[in-house]
């Protein structure tokens, strides 16, 4: 490729910023959206003469690119687009301004990073891996060169899917002269070296190698001979990091050595488990925070594994592909292109490929960036923030998902053009910008720990200061307001969250354009919180508007487009348009199978939605079959005890009960409750939901004494854990009344029904469907007691409220 090349009539290559074993990385301009992007061009397909090979490679490239594009987490490089141009496969990604960990070590003459930076990197990489591993995706090539720290302190993992694609091209089946493409031996897990099946725990081992290196200045097995490195990974316990650097906190050393356990089962069960150890490490680092200088050079001494890893022929257990292997390049970036100062704006590649002829020019000085806004410190949110999440059980017909939309922008008064005001504003001190970025990241860390109140306070304060320093429409100001909206949503303060998202959507539309992905992300969050407020009609309008923009700018099968269609299908069910909801969910599921694969988490979430729609339509046999497919797929990809797997199993129990197969449902819920207690504890809401289902099916089998005892036990636990007025607590209390009625204790049942009705009227309002259902329960109970007159009066009151409510929903304007 060459400068000024236009790929697919859209992406103009500006300057080369990186080369690696699989291709080149270019800074480019997206001519359609007017933004700067990074374009990764893989090695030319023409190098492979086999047409069958090339056809398979293209298909696998599309598959891996779609998987990478579906990842939306601040710790993962965003993939915007992909395709093929003149025999060259390419990926279009966000342009990152910063340095990878390998470059940071090289800049520092291989001295280790400050302790606080090591912990910050560890926390952010662990959060990103927790997210990707939950999606069933393993990186397979985690190393310092694939971990980028941007200018605002955000840490991102690069090249998801590239290692697997490298295997398809043949880089991991036969070695290049300088090493292996799928990771150098310094960062490979023992099972990966052995050619065994790898899972997420292999990434954790590689993370341990990365943290060891940035904490001490050298990887755990730092030898020139590849065999010594490989045998060290297999047989030698790594030298404790504090032997190299005594000031490291003991908890940090414990975390690193735990990640470097030889057997996968001895490592942490998942990246999410690291947060506790890292929190202790951060506390330990705070004790010695006064020494912020870099550690002294530990000197050239022998590598940690040298004594126990003699340089001799490889043991027989090593796979054949390792024969003749060199050690590769440890912790080396791939951006050294002959310039005095390595350029910024990098999206990583690894290894060596000298496909470029002639010297590479640095970016031309004095030419302004014409490609959109400056880098922002918050990208698109993970999919779980605006839908695609596991639904509450069917017995909660008022599961809220929608809310007020961004059609009435509440941004700052437009006494002048915000962009003009922003560009004419005096540049704030760099120190202030850096401090605010650090505080923004601290807010993100608090959110990752679930400390939403504190995180919200931080984001609101940073947003106010950024607005004063940078302007109301600056991307960083809007990023802080976006995070503030998310924390408010997590705290159930949906009205306030809507105000923040509306303001962000308006500001981004002004600064970035109405169709910019960040603008659409804010609008989609607005629709989500509209649903949380029960304002489904407004949510539908916003989702429809966002969907039209996504189709127009991204295409109908882009993962973001499909996510919006999924949310729209969900909202249609809340509007009572069950057939439309089912049809759209089926279409999205089919598209996700085509784009992402049948077992992809997003595909399974939409299949789950299909099952729910079938249940609402009374097609319980089909719903049961759908949920069982989801259960089986999640068992394969996530494990039998994963919360998402158990959620699908719960819904299977609902279907069995509805089909009259209560004995099967009872056994399913009994087993599910045991699993939930073991995995999440007896007071977890999902555990209590399984125990509630067990009690319901005891009643269906006529075992009412047991059912009543179970309902009382669950109700007491829910009242303690969730509060007396929580909807789940009220469902259990109503189940007590049902049991009392079946046992002929109608006086006691009436008292409970009235209590539930009174609480629902106070909390939900007199015309809420759940309130009206409780009043009908009360009337039925009065009939059973022979108090027909009182029962008729209650029925009349319910009918009057229903008519008034339904009349208010109708359009009062006359038809012309």
C-alpha cells in the first residue's frame, strides 16, 4: 500500500505508523464520517497460490473480524469496519494516541514502571479480559506490544482475533525466521507451548508474564535461548518479583505469582477474581506512595530461570512446531520506522514484515488534523449497558427497559455556536487536563468495583471542571457526563440519567455529527433509560431513529446495528406488539448466526429473547425448545454454572410449569437452587428466584403445606435482602396468599392480598397492571368468603380505573 491510497472509496491512507509479521498499520481518514482511524492491512493474499486456502482464509477473516467488531469495552480496541481491497484484507479501528507497554519500557531503558502504574495497568487489563472472557473469547497473544496506554491513561488490549487468524494463515503452523507470530515464548502459557487446548486461563498466565516484566524490567524467564524460556515456563518456578524490586507490595507479588501457576486450575478462575488482589496491592502501594521515582536498573545479572533451564535440545513433550525456533523478540514494539521519535496513533501489530519499499516518512509537520474530534477518554459502552442482557423471569410482566429520549435536548444555552466558543477558548494547562483524566479513570475504577455512588460523585465533579476548562461540547466533557449517566442508571435514578444522556447526545450531535457512533451510543442509552421509566412509546421512537442511522452508516448486519434491532424487538414486546417483537427477534437471531456464529453470546441473548416472545404468545413448547438450545450452547461455551447458563435453565423451568410438567419443573428448580446457593450464596436474588419457582411447582403438584412453607421462607429472605416493598418480595407474599387460599384459610389470605395491593398502589400507582391484579385477587378472596357485595364493588373499581387508564392512552384528536 502507499500514501493517499483510497480503500473501498472511503478510507484514505495518510501515513504508515506500524509494521508487523502480519501486515501494516496506517493512519487514515474516513472520508464518509470525517474522522481519523487506523487501518490495518494484512499481508497480501497473492502470496498464497492455493485458491481454496484463500477462500477459507477470507471466510475466517470475516468471522474473526466480526467477533472483534462485536467487542465493545473501553479496554478493547474498537473495530469499526473490515473488508478486502485488491487482494488485501483490512481492518478499520479506532486511532489510539499513546504508547504500548513495550515502548514504555524501551523509553525507560528497560527500567520497570512505577508501582502505581503497574497496578493501574493490571486493573484495566483484568477488566478488559473479564469482559472478553465472558463473551467466550480468548486473546491467545497477550504481550506488552499488544497492550496500549493512551494519552489519557486508558489501557487497551489490541489485536483480538489476530492470533487465531495468524494460525489460519500459517504463522503458527510453521515458524518464520525470527520467531513465532502467535506470541514470543516469553509470554506463552505452558499449555499453549505444548500445543494443548487453551482457554481464558492461558490469557491470565500471559498477563502474569506482562505484569512481571513491567514490574521488574524483565520477563519471568529472560533467556536468549528459546529452549531455556520454554522449559522455564514448564518446569521452573519464577523468581519472586520482590527479589528484583523489594519495594513492590507483597499483595502485588502474590497476584503475579498466582497468575504464573503452571497448571491452569491453580490460577485465578477468571480475570474478575483479580480485582480483590489488585485492590490489596493498591492499598499496599499507597503506603509507599512517597517514592514515585522509577526503580534502579536491576543490572544485567542472570535471567530468573537460567540456572534451572539449561540450553539443550527440547524435551520430547514440546510440539514439533517448536523445532528450530528462535527466542523471538521479547517486549518489543513493531512501530520503529526510522523516525527519531516513534509516532503516536498506534494500533499494534507484532513481528516483522518488510513489505514496504523505501524509507517511511514521518507525519508532515504543520498540517492540521482534519479527521474529526480529538481522542476521547470514553468510547462506546459495552452492549450490556443498553440491552442485550438477561431478562427477568416471565412472572414479572412489567420488566422495564425503556425511557425518555433525546429529542428534547437539554444542553447548554446556545448563545453562540458551542464549537466556536470551544475553539476560541484558551487552552487549559496540560497539568489540569492530566489531573482530570486521572480522576476520570479513578471514577471508572470505582465503577468496576461496583461503588456506583462514589463513581457518580467523581464523574459529576470531573464533568463540571472539564466543562469549565474545555467547554461543554468537548469530547472529554461529554465522556464524563456519559459516565455520570451510566452511574445514575445503575443506581436506579433514571430521570437524572436521562437528563445526562440527553445532554451528551445533543453535545455529540453538535460536535461530532448526528450519525457519529458516539452520538448514536448516547441516544441508544437514552432509549434504554426511557424503558426503565416505562415510557416505551418514546423509547420506540428513539430506537427506530438510531436504527435508521446505523443502517445508513454501518449497514444492516453491523454488530451495532443488530444490537439496536435487538433492543427494538425487546421494546416492541413492552408495547404489547408481541408478533412484531417475535418476528424482529427471529430476524436478529438469524443475522447474528450469520455474522457472529451460532454460539456467540450475542446470538444466544437474542435466541433467549425469541424464547421469551414465544412464551408471551403462549407457544410454550417452542419456547422450551429455544431455551434448551440456549442452555446447551451456553453450557458448552461458558460452563454449566455460568449465570447466563442458569438464567436459560430457569426459563426452561417456567416453560415446563406452563406446559403442566410440574414434576420436571420441580426437579429442575431444586437442582438450580442448589447450584445457585453453591455459586452465589443463599441470599442472592437469583437463588431466591429459583427457590420461589420450586415453591410454585410444589403448589401445582398439590403439595400446599410444603408450598406455603417455601413461600414464607423465600418471602422472609427477600424482605431481608431486597426490602419489604421490592417487587420480588411482593410476588412471594402473594404466593403465601395463594397457598393460604388453597388450604381454605381465606381470612388470612384476604389480609395478605390487601397488604400486597396497598403496597403496589403506593409504589406503582393505582392504575398499574400489578396493582389492578392485586385488587382482583382481593375480590376473588371476598367471593370465597361469601362477601359477594364487597367483591362486586372491588371489581367495579378495578373496571373504572382500567377504562380511565385505557381512555387516557388513546389519541384524543379526532380522525379527519
